[in-house]
C-alpha cells in the first residue's frame, strides 16, 4: 500500500470502503468534515462530485448524498479532513 493510499484510508470511514468494494454504485449519505469552514468554492467543488444536502459552516461539515465510489474521489481533496458514513440509501448488490 502506498503512502497516498494509506493517507486516503485515514480520511474515509472504513464502512464506505467496504460498501464500495461490494457495490460501487450504492448510494450513501455521508458527512464530510473539512479542515476549515466550507466556503462557497469548497461547496461548489463538492457539488461537482456529490449532491450537497446541508452545509453547517460552524461545524465545518457538509452533508452529502453520493455513490460510494465518488466519495473516494472526494476524500482526495486537500480540504477534506474525514468522510463519515451516515446512511446507506440503496440496496447493495448481492454476490
């Protein structure tokens, strides 16, 4: 595992990774914790990857709805401190 992959794993809830491995297209609701209060630029950048449902600047958090695989892309952003799973919205594919 490279240093980049390891730092990515430290920024995302392990349950999101497990969901992505089982069913990458599964929709989830997650809470994105940012390093600073989310500005309009950060919110707009997040909205290109996921649907922004709620912005809480005083908590430096953004609630989003997205596919599990897209949250891994979001975790690569410098302003993301951690992404926490809130809810699985779609059934997972059975293997």
